[in-house]
């Protein structure tokens, strides 16, 4: 029997045991079309527990707002692209909401992995999520190509494996997030997302320092803009470069843009990215736009692996979201087997 554990740091599920799938006997009971093993099995206990789960929409919405507010900037991802902000729920928020919703089981597995000529890998990931109470499940597939390891790491087998593994873990976090959000209803996830963004936007402005006449109060947007430019100037960023990065002129910067600049400052300070790499990405972004003045597809200026503790939301900025499919659990053969949902 194969069991799965969730590695919260890596953001992926890994298998342990003898590697053999659980075989369900013909005498197993069923919930809908899902085979349920005999009394005493883990799956049987989970189905029975979920059957008695009570969900009060009003209480769930209140809890969603509370969770979003507690997570703040960790509850969502947001980055500038093509003159607007690309944003959505983070893996941290998706997992917290799944736990609060209850009766949710999920896993991510590698369907196939092929080594590419340059040292990278092409990997097919599949995340499966099921609501044991509502009998709804979703599967999300994503193909990724890992970047080849740089320099001397390419010649070291162990370092090459670690390099590819890090990127696969980041991608696993993203695909399981999408599958969870396919199962959870929007009326539950949207209030959490809004609360997280509101908290982060308030925090992004900061407070006036000690000794100021408005000590302890949120800064005005004008002061927050000036402080952001001054702080990033110490890291080598020019104001016109920041305007290009945000696709917004200085006078249009609001709390979301200030929050994005705070993230950039943190990345530069921790050396997650270098000012040279950031500036090179900006140059590529500018040349990709028609006539160099906007409207074209742009790449992330943070197109490097995320620092420790970050998720794929940060590492994979600018990548295309995989398509999502949500189907009733009854249209799957069984839980825990690799089956494809029917098209709806």
C-alpha cells in the first residue's frame, strides 16, 4: 500500500512504502461511484468522517476573511506584466482554505520525466484533489521544462539533480494550488483573497516613523512613493526603471505598486536576484513591446528560482496557468488511480 505525505516546505507530495497501489476488492462498498475499502482502511475512515461534515457558509466566509487577513502578502501573488498586475491566490492560502473547508484530500505525482540534451528535464506533473463530502474532484496537469544547471553544477550529477528537483518542487506547488482552487467554491476563496490583498496593501504603505507629527499612522501615497524610490535607489534602481518595471508612471503608483516594489527590494537585498539580472530583464521587456512603448507581452523581471521559503508563485512569475477541469467524483473510476476526467 502506498501512502503520501505532504512536504510543506517543498510544496509537493512524495510517496513512501512499497510503491504498489492499493487494490480494491469487488466486495468494497461505494459512495457514488467511488469504491470505498473495507472497514478500518484509511480511505473508509476519511469518507465516513467527511459524510458527517457540516459546512455553514456564513461561518466559512468569516473564517476565510480571517485567514486571508492573517496571511497578508503570503496569501497571494502579484506582479506587473503588460501594463497590468497579474494576481491570484497563493499555495499558502489554498492549503489553509482547504484545511478550513475540511474533507479535502490532495496529492501531486510525476507522470513522466525525460532528460533533455542541455541537462534540464521535461516533466509531466498531475495534481488530484477530492472533496470527500461533496463528492467533487479535480485533476490538473502541467508540463514543465526545467532550466539546465549553470556552470560547474552541470558537471556534478548530485548538484544537477538538486537543481532540477528544486524547480520540480516549485512547479508542484503551483499545480496543486490550481487543483485545490478548482474544488473550493469561489464564494469561499474570494473573500480570503480580498482580505489578504487589503492587509498587504495597508502594510505596504508603512507607518510614519517615530518623531513624525503623524507617528504610527499609515503614510500617504505620496510619501510612500518617495520612500520606495529612495530605498531602491540604494540598491541601484533608477526611478524611470521602476516605472518601466511597474508599467505605471510615478504619479499613478498606489498600494499594490508599492507592495510590488517592497518585494523587489527584499529580493535585491537578499541577493535572490542581482541588479544586473533585473536590469537585463527590463531591457528585454522594453524591446519586446511594439515601438518600445507598451502593448507587447512582457517577461518577468524576476525570472529566477525563488529564494528559500518562497513558492512557485514567486519563482514562476509570468508563466502561463494550466487549464483547469472540475468534474464530479462519480465520473472517475476510483480515488487514487491515474484516471482522466471526462470532458464537460
